[in-house]
């Protein structure tokens, strides 16, 4: 569906999950493609999960959803994504 890279700082230990990996407030930087250009976006894990949920519900890629947000934003992309998800969540309820 969508490929994006996770460049968060997480060490791998077989059979163990770090406390950071379970923290929904952990900031995760991922590479995405917006308007044909690769850029990185830093969001908390909780927002990445919600972004995935919305993209799945709309049957589009995460990149396409971020491109939609990007087209209508006036400020920081990460902040615009958070606001978009918050407003989208309110509409779903």
C-alpha cells in the first residue's frame, strides 16, 4: 500500500520491546513523497497510527493523504497533519 521509512531511534533486542516503542507520544520521523519530492515528517506514533487509519478508510496511500494536507496548508506540515487528523476525527464521531 504505502511505503515510508521509519528513522526513529530504536534499538533491537531479540525478545524485548523497548519502553519507547510502546509510547504513543514517541516522536517518529518518516520519509514521504509529496508533490514528487521526498521530505521527512516528524509525528508522534499516535498520529502515524491515525494517519494510517484515515488513509485505509479513504482507500488511499499515506503519501496521497499527506499531499492533500500539504496542498491546503499555510504553516508547518507536521502541524497541519495533526490538525487535519483532529478535525477528521471529530467528523467521524
